[in-house]
């Protein structure tokens, strides 16, 4: 953001607070706190997700990790995609050309 729009934004906020007085100031403080509320949660949870992504990207030249989900709403929905994937793997359609590991997770508990 360039300085001009940012400066104009703060000038406009200051004018609104001066014109509206204490109620407008309280309202703006409440809105600011509402927007900042998720920040501590983000600070705590971001490393939980960012660190594994960095590790996966660093080991990618040696081992290719692929993640996928399996449809598991019912037994019939569960078996067909697995069979298709295994048949394609037998034909060599999923060969990455390097060592690879496929990690699957269930969409829902069967």
C-alpha cells in the first residue's frame, strides 16, 4: 500500500472520531479488537502447518510425498476409487520417476 492512501485512511478515521466523539471511538476500538481476535490463534497454529509444509518441500528432490483423500461415505464409494488407483498404479500411470510415497486419509469414518 502506498503512503498516500494509508495517510488518507488515517486522516478520515481521525475526522470521523472527532465528529462522532466517544461513541465512534468505542465503536472503532471494538471493530479493531474484533478483527485482531483471530491473530493469537493464527500465531499459535501457523507453525503447526507451516513447518510440515517446509519439510515436505525440502525433501521433495529425494522423496515425492503425495496426499489424497478417499471417498468413504459408504463401502461402495470406498472401494471403487481405491481399485481405480491401484489398477492405474499397476499400469504405471502414477510413477513419478523418483521415490514416492502416497499418503491417503479418509473423508469420513466408514
